[in-house]
C-alpha cells in the first residue's frame, strides 16, 4: 500500500502543485501526494496521511487543531504544530544566545493597552515607569520595534529617538513588542533549512522591492566569503536542531564579518516562484519532496513521527548544558559589568592624565650584579624528571469552523498570474 503525503495550503499556486508533482515523480507509486481533503474532523481519528506539509495552519485555527489531532494519530506534520503554538521570537533570541549564535541586542516591552479582562491590579508586578534610560543606552537609536511573536513584517516600526518610540508604541494596542538594535549590514542572507539537514543559502536584500530581493550579490570575497558561508551554514543547522523546525528560513545580517540571526521563526516560509526565483524554487521543490518521501518511508504506525527540537528533548532527558560564547546574564550582572567598565575607563583616563603631568626623572645607574658561579647555578637547577618508557608514554597518550470550501483545484496552464510586487517594508538589520 502506498504511503500518503498531503499538503495544506491557501493562496499559493506555484509551490504546492510543484511539490505534489515532484513527490509523485520521485515516489514511484510507493509514495503519493495530494492536497489534504477535510470533510469532517472527529477527535482521535486517523484520516490516513503519513505526512502532512502544513503551509496554512499558522493563520487558520481550525487547521491547527486538525494537524495536532493528525500528529497525535501518528502523522508526521511539517512543521510541528505543538511547538509553533508555543514558539515566539523573543524566546528564540534568548535560546540563540545560549547556543552561541549572535543576535541583535533586544528588550521586551509590555503592551501599551491592557489585555481584555485585566485591570491595573493585574500588573502589580510591573514597575512603572520602566528603566527607559537603561533600555535606550543598551539598544541605542535608531532601533526597530516589532511584535515579540509576529511575522510577515506586520506592525514593524523604525524609531529614531525616544519620542518616536513612545508615539509608535501608542499605536500597538495590546501587542507585546520588542525593541531591537539596528544592524547596519554589509551582506544579508536568507537560508532555507529542511529536515534540520538540508541547507540552501540565498543572498537577499530586504531593502529592495519584494520581487527583487533575491537578486543580490555577495560582497565578501575569497577566504572571508568561504568562512562566512560556513559559519552561516553551521548556525542555521544549530538553530533548527534546537527549535525542531523541519521547513524554515533563517535570516542573517552580516556586520563586520559577523552574521547576526535576525529572524528564524517561519512556519511557512516564502516558496513562491515569482519571489524566490527559478533556481531557489527548483531547490526548495526538489528537497521538500525528497524530505517528505523520507518521512513517509520512515513512518511508524501509532507512534510519534513529528520532529521535536533539542530544547524540548533535552528538557525531558537533560544533558550537561553546552554553553556558547554569548551567554545570558542577569540584570545585576549586566549593571555590575557596565559599572566596572565605566570605572575602569575613568581610572585609565586619570592615569594617562597623571602620566602626562608628572616630571620626567632620570633613571638611576644600576650597579653591576656579580656573575654567579657555575657551581651555584648548577646547584639551583632542578633535577630533570626521568623520561617514561616508550610503552608507558603510549599508554599515557591513550588515556587522554468556517463554511466548507471547495477542493483545491490546480490552476489551468497559463492561468497563473504573477503576484504584484509588494511594497518594500522598511527593515532593520
């Protein structure tokens, strides 16, 4: 019996059909693909899909519940719907720091308006006003303010100063925001990652119109370029293995040769032919189909077949933490560190000033030290340890519900319209 792969999608018209065709081509009748068909959803029922590629449930709660039920019944859902329900960008940044992956300096801001069904007493643990002086000194201006769990460039503001920040924050309502430093980048990349193993690095320029962003050249050259791409490849895998994403993009802004991870929480990354271009489109279709077939063939009935990231798995069966170079600090540690640096700078400046003001003294003539006798020198020399036997040396070395929609229909040949160019949002990197 053939293994069954389904795909849930919305307005996309290039990637989903190409994915279905490629799975059916590579599956050789043993693995087949189709749009997911839903005419009822009963709890605890397996509707027969071994793999579901989910491109839509992040925006449709009904689909989200459907794929969670499917995952519980043993379907391998790409991406894990349970993790995305808990995931958000601010947490991802914190996790990236623990992994040693550079990210922009970021702080979390409470919502401007109180959530529904809350009162002033609901926020008695929140000190007001916030320590704005510290926040502004830490982040600097200009900066970018964005939702802590958002996406698609919605509600993103570039703020040049404190007044602009407060004015923009007043427009955000109940959204919890985060303030992030601006990264002035030399190079920028968007990176596909599939199955936590297939990586495709794409030069990308967020400053260009939407349909031109993937038409970009890498500025780094020679060994610097080779080293940069290797680092980006490794950071991409490290992040996706920790988060458990099987179909994701990671964006990196490169400043002074250091790639900063900007965005790496994308449950349904852009894969449209008209925006990513033919070469990138061919890669994502080929490898997503290949990975779906791998998951279908590895499917085990009535077992969990959906991927979970290292963060969750290590929480259940913890391992000794492997700290990266960028470790988290407490607020007290940050303040102490800042105070120590300021004090050291003042001390250094004072010492340099005192040195300039001090009169120059002539160095006294040193008396010649009488030569030590050879006998004394030999007597003080420590005895050399005997060299261990060769066998011993070798041993020592070894010890080290909306209205029902119609079934998705493939667009007629020639009917696919090119998506109009979207206005280029201003982006901080």
